[in-house]
C-alpha cells in the first residue's frame, strides 16, 4: 500500500465531465467539481428520471442526458452507480477516444477491474472514495463529502499514463488523500472496514425490531446505539449488491467477527471478568492506529 498527496495546481485540461449516477456520491462529486473547476461543463445521467430531474433542479450538473452512451464524448466520465450498472456501462462505451478517462467509484474493485473490456482498459481507473453517509438521492448531496477523505486507486498498472494522472489530479484537487492497492487486497480490507460494519448494523437493528416492544427499547437509545444502528438506514438494494459482489471476503470478515463475539459470550457466561476486561483492552488498541 502506498499513499501520496500531489501538489496543486496544474491547470485542468478536461473541458467536459460526465457523471453517471446522481445520488449522494455522484451529486456530492458534482458539487466538488463545480467548486474546483469553473470552466468545466458537467453532464449527468441517472436511470431514475426523478433523480435526474432533481439533480438538474439543484444545479448539480449543467445538462442531463437520457442515455449514458451520450456521455462517451466527455473528457472524463465518473461511474457513481451500483457495480452491476457500472459494468453494463463499461460494456457499451467502446466508442471513446484514447484520451478519455473513465473512473468508477464503486465499493468493490476486483470484479469491475477484471470485467472492463480490454479495448478500453487503459481508459479505466478503479477508485473507491472512502466516504459516504446512510442517505441517498440527489437531495442527500452536500459540499465537503470528499474533503480530507481517502480514495483508494486500484490496479493502476492497467490504466494509461494519461488516465492515471487525470484521476490523481482530480482527486487531489477536491481534497482527497490517495492510497494505492491491488483490487483483491482492497476488497478484502473493505470487507472488514466498511462492509462488515453494515452487516453488523443491519443485524443490530433487526435484533431490536424482533423484540416484543421495540419502541420501548429504542426509547432508551443513547449515542452508542444510534451510532451503531445509523448505517442500517443505508440502501438495502445497493448494499445487497455490494455483499453479492464481495461475497467471499464478507463471509470471511463475518466469521472473524462471530469468533470474537462468541469469545465475549463465553467469557460472560463463565463469569471470567478479568479475562473479559483484557479482551476489551485488546480492542482499545485499535484506536492507537486510528487516532
């Protein structure tokens, strides 16, 4: 893994940028791009016509196109759609120039990196901005979603030199820190740091909802419960797709979590309070890394 911050400010050579998918990620990206690049025209596409209309009303983009194929003449094209949608788009973008840069923002990288047609593989950059909220849709977009966050760029050796530089410049210009990984390594790490926490949050929410009087339980909810259950509000359609596409690594991470939870259960059941405290102290060490 390598991390890099690039110096500003080389002039932006792209004049047109397209964004397929105008929800939280795509819409917030549009805000960041508009703030940074005053002379760039932003084109948008969303398969949900309501979202497309909202994005235009919110002035996230300058123009809405009714077919993603019409974005093929943009200098840069961001794919902020679920991974299946991004793969479909990539299969139908053969009519692009050698200089076109296509950047995918999905949460899993190996599949899309490997499924990108060979003809346009050098045009493609596999990226995962490590940011987001539980909200969705154009109205969830806001300024600063990407600022001071990390973006992971994967399999860069497969991308063209121009495309690499274009992607690095854009992400740096909007205030992101760049980390490099191979796609398989990324997917395994993402399962632990992002995907498994969603599984835990959904499980926590379901465990409460299946009690006799969930409203009375939630009435006692403090910050800890709200923090842990917040991401259970995330889109089931989107996250079930992520789980599907990163199945192997998510199962591995869930098994690891279950082992730790069962260890906690055993210590409590057997009244091993000192051992339980030691187990908790081991967990405290995580924040020596995070802080």
